[in-house]
C-alpha cells in the first residue's frame, strides 16, 4: 500500500506538470515542471521522501526498458536516417562530451564545497 501511495504522488505530480505546461507559455516540457513541483513539495515537507523514494527507485531501474520502443522506431526509420547519419553522429558525440564535462565540473564543485564546510 505504501508503494501505491508513492506511485500515486508521482503520477499526480507528473499530471500537474503537464497541466502547468499547457498554461505557462514557456518552451519547457511538462516533466520538468513536474520535477520542480515535486522538489518544492519535498522542500516544504508536504511530501515525505520516504513516500516516493522506493517507487522512484523502481521507475529509475526500469527506465532502460522504456527506451526500447524508441529504439525500435529508429530502426524502423533507418533508411530515412541514412541521409543525415554523419551530422547526427557528430551532434550526439559533441553533446555527450559537453554533458560529461559539465557533469564532471559540477561534481567537482560540489565536492570542493563540501570540503570547505
């Protein structure tokens, strides 16, 4: 029952994020609004971390399975993608290295900040 409540909270927050996306005229996905809303609810202690921790962990564990339909869709459109595969690979490689760099620098900054405390 505890997990069911956690899934309900996550579902409610996700739906609220999608509703916010409809009313706020910014190019931000509803999932980002939902994450921000859940963060605020956790900070205000309106939602307890213990309520959503296990269901969120489960959702993260099964996340790779959720990419299978998208991967199959890409394989289905392979002929159409061949025309611009090189630019696509360059964009993916460059953006991957940017994300790696920013993540590494952010992690180092957090670690340095904790040492200074």
